[in-house]
């Protein structure tokens, strides 16, 4: 959103749905403010077009910052509880952590037919980390962006605070799970067994091309479904918060629009808590199921 541009509902939505992108612009590139770069420069994008022109080797600073910060919060509190754990009955926050750990372990033990010490910690990390990232969607949509603009002095700074509304995060996690699926499929069945499942199932050796097509699509659909399901639900939830803010603010007087918009956003936030937890649970469960399938022979 360029300086001096009148704020409209459309520009408001575009501004809040744009990441803070760090990337390299080439020499002679004309910036959004009209001046050209004298040399190739690493800089923050000042418009969506600049973010696109930065290409593949650019970084969504807000997404990376919030995801790393929330991961550190998760590690800090769980490490603190683990250090203070004892044989007696837990209480308070320790009791909540123990309930979550037992819940995750129960799901892993119910689904996995083969013991693997990695799956439990992986499932716990996914569930808590995704829950924390999703929970940022409950924070009022303008609060943290306005704080960031105040701190930096840039009234038009792009700043998205929900990492899971960025497909880079959801695909990054799902690709990590996919790598583990392929690794354990080869480890448990051997290269021949893994390729054999792709080539000879479900219609036997005389339908190898058709089998490869079906099984290949099924294999690649796992990370895609993991990533898009999480991204789509959280992106839609964020968009609804923004639409409530813009539509009511534009259609009603300031006081009435603010009051009614705040009430509707509260109602949607309460409902959205279910989505926040459900999507984290679904991502964790599908990860466990896919890895369980990778450990089993057909």
C-alpha cells in the first residue's frame, strides 16, 4: 500500500494478506515510490509486485519470525515442565502438559503397529506447534500489524502474524513428513519392496504403467493434502475476520460498525477456536497414519 493512497476495503484486504518479504531486486529496478535502484539490493518489498519480482530466493520475514518464535515458546515451556516433573501427581500447567503428552501417545500407540521412538515426539511437536501458529489467528487482525508499524515508523508496513496462512510453512511441514514417509518405506521394505508396491499394486504385474500412475498420484497427494487442508482452513478464517472488519466498517457509522464488528469477530473467534484445534489434530493424525502405512508391508 503506497504512501498517499486512499485506504479502501480492497486495499485494506490486500495489505493485510501480503507478507513482509525480504528479497533481492536487480540493478535499475523501479521501486513502488518511483526511484530506480543504482545497484542490485537486498531489501524489503514495498508492494505486492516487488514481492513477486524478488522471485524464489526471497523470505517471508513475518512468517519465519513468528513460526520460529512460537517454536521456541513450545520448547521453553515443555522443557521447563520436563525438568520439574516428579513421580507425584502433577498440578496446574504441568497437569495440562501431561494430559497433552498422554493424549498424543495414545493416538500414536493406537495407530502404529511398529514401535518407533521418533513418531511420538514428532506428533507432539506437530500438534503443539501447529496449534500455536493457528492460535495467532485469534489475535485481533489489526493489533500486531499496528504495533509493528508503530515500532518501525512505517505506516504501510506489511505484517502477517499467522504462519499457517502462508503456504510456504504448510508445504514445508508436509514435505518434511513426505521425506519421512519415503525414508521409512524404503527402510522397512527395502528399495525393491517400495518400488514393488508402486509398480504392482493394485492390479498386478500386467498393469505396471497404470499402477505407477495411481500409486504415484496417491503418494504425492499426501503432502499436498496435508499442506492445502491446513493452509485453506486458516487462510479462510483470517479472510473472514478481515471481511467482518471491512464490510461493517464501510457500511455502518463508526461507533455502530465498531461495536457490531467487534461482537461478530468475537463470535467468529469462539467458533474459530474449534478450527484452530481441529486442524492441528488432523495434521497430527494424518502424519501418524501416513507413517504407520510406511512401516507396514502391503
